[in-house]
């Protein structure tokens, strides 16, 4: 069948119809519509579902930033200040400026914690700027963060996942040391198991070995982890997720 246009006798109107090739050839004042016009409009593509957070891209970005902060900040920097610094580093623009919404800080139990900003200022890592309430503003002072980095959208996704790092997320009301350890563990987890050098894990959180072991025990006690162990031979820490907490790879 062909799509044809047939002009009536008056010449004022055209009729669009499906006609066989023989009829189209035998009918006067009839033209075949080219197939290129019929298929001019591209087929509609089904809408893409947004990728869930916690994939390799977000985990890698958070892991890299925690590693950077372990070197850029003094070892005695508090866990809460490290969580704040991580959000600043991931959300800053190309000029090093960042504005954190008040809702984000309240959700992280960091709203109104001026001592954390002062802690990062005393480390010469950032300088607070005047921000319109309820936002908090700052300019990062480390030139390393002004180098070419992944796009704003990619870093924002990593920052969003860092607030609740499924599948090792713990309630926001837990102490910052527990939340920071859970985040570091989640950034090294793929599937239902994770591992990293025990020294690396302790350094990323600014903890001593004994404190890191105690915090991992707390994650097991809260059922964020099923179990963990420290291999004295290799120096690695291994952990396993509860069956219902397995993330998608």
C-alpha cells in the first residue's frame, strides 16, 4: 500500500488515502507521498530513568575526595569538620566558591555549628563569605581544588550520595565519627563485600587504629555491616553487608 494525495475536480482540495500501486497509477490527479516524508519524524525514545546514586562514579569520587582531605587537613580535624569539608569540596564551583543550603546542613546535623567552619578556617583550608540566610558560603583556599575536575552535576551527585551512602548509611543522628566511617566504608564497597588497607581507612577518617576498629564494631552492632575482620598478614580490612543491604553493582 502507498500513501497518496488525490486532487478533486475543482482543484481546491486534496484527499490523503492508502492506495495500492495499481490504483494509484490508474487514478488521475494522484501523487504518491515519498517515504522520506512519511518517516520524517524520528521515533520517540522511551524516557531514560535517572541512574540511582551509589554507583562506581559516586563511590570513586567520594573515595578520592576523602583521600585528598586526609592529606590536606590536619590529622586532628574532627569527623564533623571532615564531613563539612567533603560537601564543600564536592559542591564548589570552578572558582572555589560554595554555598551550602541550610536544609542540607540541618539534615546532616551540622547547621549552626560555627566551630566547624572555624576549624577549617584555622587550617587555612577555606574562608567564610557572607551568605544569605539560610545558606552558608565559603571560598576554598586550596589551589588543588581549582584544577580541572569532573562537571558540577557529577560532583553534586557524589555529594548527595555522601549524605546517605547507601548501602552503609546510618541515621543522621549518629555521631559524626560513625557517619564518617560508614561513608569511608561505603566508598570501598562493591556488591556485598568491601575491603581496603586498614591504614588507609584510618587515615581517611583521621582516626587511630584502635578507634577505627571500635567504629567498625559499632557498624556491625547497628547492622550496617554483617561482619568485618582485619588481616594482620596483609594489613587489609574486609567487611560484608547484611543480606538485605546488597546494592546493585
